[in-house]
């Protein structure tokens, strides 16, 4: 079963450069008030160490000070530089909208364990452990990782986002439509406050 999951996911990712996959109904994962004056869109890869550092540091303060208080709408969009990031994204999304950000936090927290587990089968095994730890069932994980149509739709969605928003590195951000690279909490806060004051 594990070999089948790995083969299916790998074939999907590496055949997509030639495919004409439909975007499908891929939803943005959002935290905060939909009516917030400031919108932050983060582009991140689950295999990116700088993204994990952002989520362990500035993100927590941004969430507490701005997202949870209704001042910022935070949108998380995945970037797929490799198949392992795609698999992690599929698991996070299969956990459902209510558990997505919790699963994302867990994936980033344990990134060094699963992303360096070795061969693809070992990485899938570690990702499955994280899914189970996050409250998913075995059958749910199997269905999720075998869903080639969803994988194709996710990669097509990522490619469209990356082209439209000129995403070349991670993490990168759009704050009310303006592009920014990674920065510390103080710099994020200054930009947010400036936008709130307008």
C-alpha cells in the first residue's frame, strides 16, 4: 500500500509539467476576519526551513496581535518545489479547514524529522504519523494520498498563483497586494500598522 501511495503521488507531480490539469475548486485557507482592513497572503513550502522558522517565530505574534484581533486576514497558499511538499499539503488539506492550520503548525514543527527521513517511502511513512497525530484516520490518509485528481488540481492552482503573483522564493508575502520577502515581526508590524492607518 505504501509503495502504491508513493508511486501515485510521485507520478502525479512529475507528469504535471506536460499535463493540462484543471484548477478545480481549490480553496484558500484563511484565518481572521474576512472584512479585515489588511490582508496578508503567505506563499510557503512545507519543505522550506525559512518557512518553518517564520511559523515558529513571527507568525505566532502576528496571529496573536493582528489575526485573532480581527485586524488582519491571513491567507496561506502552498508552493510546491518538490513532491514531498505536495504530499504534506495534501495531508494538511485533507484534515479539513478547521484543522488545517493546526496540521500546518505540526508539519512545520516536525519538518526536520519527516522531510529528511530518507527515501520517498520513509517520508510518506513519517507524514502519515503526523496525520495520525493530528487526528486523521488511516482510511482518510490513504484516500487523501491516493487522490491523483486532487494532486493535479493543487499543482495547477499553485502554478497559476505563482505566475500571477511572481512567486520565486519562500516564504514570500503579499500585504494588501504589495510583495514582500521574509522579515522579522517588527517589520511586519510596521507595515501592518501603516496599512491600518490609511
